[in-house]
C-alpha cells in the first residue's frame, strides 16, 4: 500500500541491459527517498508495467548494487508494449498501484515507450542507458564507457597474439546501426582499420589497406568491425584469406561480454548525476523528457526531439582514427 500524501515513483529498466543500470536505480531510489517519496521498482521493463509486477524499494534494497553489472529489476524487450491496448493495461495498473510518475532507464526504443505513456498523461522521465551510444540528446549514455573499457581490454589481449603470429584480427563490436563504439575503439586500441555502418566499404578496399600495412612492416593488424557495417565479419575474413594480403585473419566477435561487468568510475558518476537529476525533475513536475549530458551539465531534452534524430558515429573521430593508423 502506498502513502496517499507522498509522491509514489515507479522505476524500471528496459531494452538491452547496460553496465551502470544498477548504479542508476540506486541513485533514483536514494534521491527519491531523500525527497520523501515512495519508490516502486517495476520488474522486467514494460512487461512488468503490463503485468503489474512491482515491489517497494527502500534504501537497503539498493545497497551493494552500485558496483554490479546487469539490473536487479531485470529487463525485457517488449514488443507488445507498442500496442495501445497493452499501454492502456499498463496505465491502469500504474493507477491501481498509486504511481504518480515513472522513471525509465533504457535505450532509444525505451524512450519511445516512455513518450507513448507521457502522451497519455503519465508523468515520465527517461534516463539514457545503452552501450551503443546511439541515443540523440546526450553525449554519453550510461554503460558506454564500461563497454568501451571492456573492448579495450579485449583488443589489447588480441593484439598480443596477433603480433606473435603476424595475423590480422577482425574484431566485431556491438552498436546496432551506430558506429560509435567501433570508432572510439579504433582510437583507443590503435586499430589499423575501422568499419562502420555510416561508411560503406568493399572487401577490396579492406584487403588493399591490409596489404599496405603488411608492406609497411606492421607485425599485426587490428580491424574493428561494427556489427552494423555493410560487410559481415566472417565473410570478410574468408574473402581476405582467399586473396593473400600477407596477414592471415582470425575473427573475434566480442558479443554480450560488452554488456556485462561492473561499471567504470565514469559510468557510476554519470548514473548518479542522471538518476538524481531525473528524480528532481519529476518531483518538480517535468514530464515527457529525457535527462541527458550536454557538455559538463545535465539537461532535459523532450522525447520528441530524441526520437526525431538519428545519432551516428562522430566522423571527426572516424577521420582521426584513420590518420593515426599509419
Ligand atoms: O542495444 C544494445 C545491444 O547490445 C546492441 O548493441 C545489439 O545489437 C543488441 O543489443 C543485441 O540484443 P540482444 O541482447 O537482444 O541479442
């Protein structure tokens, strides 16, 4: 039972999990309790809203989770939530639970779901959390920095073995249709080649760059391939091996390892800042906005703007990665 005189805040995590989601939940709960609100944790994202699965979260319920990957609230990709009838069901359950507002922690699709609720009169604030960094309106989403560090550790190790065997490693990073992680990985890992969805390329171009690197005396080559790139990693490997460019290739698909692990210091601070800002905003009556990081400050960005823009890889950084690959 919730106290009628207190603001009752729901919080959920949605979409793909990202390191730092737990730190964000903790920041939301502790800030809300500080402001004397009651917090209901909604289980399994929008599915939990539809099914009415909540539990009250106190200060101790979010103790010891700051450093943990994953999400204590569980997460789902809910397709049915995009249907009006299920949204109505969710709103009905929220009203029965006495929820006055909701904070949604998730990626781009989750912000769309959040906007759909706001349009029907629910007070909603979004917090960007996705390793892809494809959400418009924030420099960084929670989880990106940790994923980047995971990629960096993996590529550093792969380079050791690549050098020993004079091989080219084709390393696939996540990121859906956005090349952000791949471009940044190219810079922080000193990759010879970066393939991203934003810049289509051909097998011949990649082969020629690898051959050139071999001729210039490189002992290995690191090729970072964004999962959304126009050439698939394993096909690229087979094609290059058939061409004899000097290096033989090996493929490593980093996959979901990029989504796991405890958050970095950067992600913990970002989680604390966005979590606190979101609660303060909702208690001040704000709705239909995402809280994002702009420069050094947190800002509120209308969902409609977030949804209306596509966030691509930064081409300046892409060019820098190419120049530094000599
Ligand atoms: O959005 C995060 C992400 O990890 C993408 O990079 C990737 O394309 C997708 O989720 C994988 O989704 P799932 O975990 O449902 O397989």
